[in-house]
C-alpha cells in the first residue's frame, strides 16, 4: 500500500474535528449568554465543525485523490503550527504586559483550530490544482498508452505476447497499479488470467472469475463478459458485488477498478481488468479511451485467430499437396506395374487359352485393388480431427486386433490403458496398420486380411500395448527395424516386403498428426519395434495442448 488512504486520512481529520468541536462546544455552554463572548467562542466551534465536515468528505474520496492525502495533511499541520505559534506569541505578549490569562492555552488552541482549517483548505486547493495538472498529464499518458498499445497490437502476431504487452504498457501509466487479461470462449464457465503485470504472480494465479450467477460471477468481470460493456467500480469497498475480493484488495491498496471487455463485433474474447490505488479514477473520458482499447485488442485477437486458421489451412494444403505428389508417384509407378502384368497375361490368355494366365491377371488386379484401398485410406486420414470422443483405449485395441491380428500372433495389454480423447474409427485404423506391420514382419507369412484364418509358418510374434506418461506405445518382439531405416519407414511407398504397399506406417503417422500427436520409432525391450505416441489427451490427466 502506498501512502495514507483517503479513508484513513479523512477519518483522522474528522476525528480531530470532532474532538475540537466537543471541546469548543463545552466552552460555549459554560460561558454567560452575552453576544460578544458567545460570538468569540462560537467562531472556533464553527471552525472545528467545518474541519469535521471536510474530513468526512475526504474519507469519501472527495476533493482530491489518495496520492494527495498526505499533502493536504501536511498543509493542515503547517497551518495549525503557524497559527499556534502566532497565538502563543500573542498570549505571551499579553501576559508580559500584565494581562492575566488563567486559560492561556485556550486562545492558542483556538488559533490552532483556525490554522488547521485554513491549512486544510489551502491543502485542498493545492491538491485539486495538482490533481488537475496531473489529470492533464494522465490524459496524455492514457492517449500515449493507447497509441503505444495499438502499436504493440499491430506488431504482435502471437496472442500471448500481445496480451502481456498490453498489461505491461497499462501498468507503466501512473494511475494504474496492476492489470491482467483473462481469456474467454463462448460456453466457458470460468475466466482465468492469461497475462498480468503489477502484482505478484501468486495473486493472479489464485484468481478465478465465473460467468455464472454465483458471487464470483456477479462481480465486474462476470458482468463485463455477459454484457460486453466496460464495468467501472469507483470504490470497490462500497460495491457489495466485489466483497469476495475485499480482503485481497485491502492487502494491495486497490481502491477502484475497471474491467474492459475484449470484443470484436458480437464476439467476446475476454477482458482486461485494471486496478487503481485511489477512488473515482475511471471518469467518462478514461472509460471511452479504455473501451476503445478493448475493441482494438478484440480486433487484433480476431485477426490473429483468422491468421492462425489460414496458416493451419495452408499447412493442411501443403500436406495435401505432398500426399497428391505421393499419390501421383504411386499411380505412375506402383499401379502401372501390376496393370502392365495384367495386360500382358490377359494377352497371353487370349493367344494360348491357358487358365493359369487368368490367375496371374487376378493376382495383379488384386494387388491394384489393395494399392487403391490404401491410397484412399491415406487420403482420408490426412484431414485434422475436429471432434474428439472419450474412448477406452483397450476397447479400440481389441477391436483392431480382431481385424488385423493373426492366430500366429499374440496380443498383450500390459496395464490399464485408460481413456483417450480421439476419433475412434481413425485410431482403430492406426492400430490395425501397426498390428498388421508387426504380424507381417514378425513371421514368414504375408500380411493377413480381415478374413485370414491361416496359420503363419514363422515363429509367433507378441504385440504389446502399454500406457506411457505422455500417451501409449505399441511394441513387438519381432526382428525390429534397423536404425538406419527408421527415418524412412513412415514415407509413402516404403516397404521391406515386396508384397506390401508401403502405406501402412504412412497412414499411422497421418492419423497421429491429425490428432495432434507425435509418433517416434525405437527398439522394444525384446529387440523388436516400438512405436510411441505422445501428446495424447487422457481423461485422467491434464489436457495436452494441441
């Protein structure tokens, strides 16, 4: 808390005025009712009552702001001392000239009362003059703050940096002690600080404003969100809706505040809450400037969000173009080979009439069908996931194993996998490709189809799914993938099996990226392959930023 508050300073002045009034009233009641004597004693009584009135007005924030309270008290003290000295000098002269004064301190006290009131009034005049000058300077500072903040808004393309810059600029202005920005999205029930300046971090970390009908939602912050209009509280301790925060305001010397909604058209993105250390700070001029600032920030936030959506769309288009290039390569090469085979054997069949040529044609066409199916799957999995459902991971694992597993392979769920936020069908596609990869490379047989019930000739492979701190992992005890090939296995068309399409792991990476996950490839404890997925949002843990 800086200096003496208006409430305490004004209360002290009023208290002194009451004591002096009682003293002078006693003197008035004790003297004969002759007009001259009564007038002499009534004058200091009027002065002391006037002092009480001025003190009460000061306590209510009148005359001047808190920063001038000490200045007014100093003027009051100077006046009281000056006239006390003058009164004492007059009394001393009278006594030396032979005039007996049994109550010599009374005229001195009367002089002190007059001096205190005169000094107080001079202090009020001086404080109001200073406040007027300061008001002009503050107007310039506010306009400069708006101008500089606007420059910050234009210069920042990241919302967090923009919000912090605004808080820093506002607290550099003398009237404001602290400022913080709370973010809001339609449908949210709470607003929490995203950037702040002026007070300690612990204070802002503890803040949580609701937009409901509970006491927290009835305050200035909740009203600003619900109405989209600036909320100014000239005296936080006179507003019962601010009671939940009185103790914290008292500890930090907050006397008034303004909550400025950050809005653009009909959208509210949050608010800026500004604290001042004196009452009645936010006059009409200041409210207009701050409202303009809130709208400017809102336009900037809307622009940033639009830019981010465009950037994401651009990245998505780049990914689609890359997939199109991959598709073009496959169509021109991989599909052309079986097509040439089919055409060649079909020609032989026509010439020789040998049915085995038709079987070769059927194999080539089946190969083409497999390639086309994987291409279509890859195209579908490239798009980002917009809607997430909470899905038990073990259920998806078991469903995927029913499709991609084999009688020559074993599935093991290492522990409780928990619930993940995902697109269930696409996660199943990811797991099917991982299981198919393990089965394909873990035995001498080819990758099984959905209706494959043939025993694999090679050794049985065990596929393990386990939970990790950041998501989950799928690993096997097969031959693994050499370290020098781990950078290329996710590329479209890459396969170590002549019968494979080379799209399985590319689909896995596409599905993971569509969810906002990261996938890494390593070696399992048994020497096989391990695919680890991180950034996975689980119900039991805090959401991972996507």
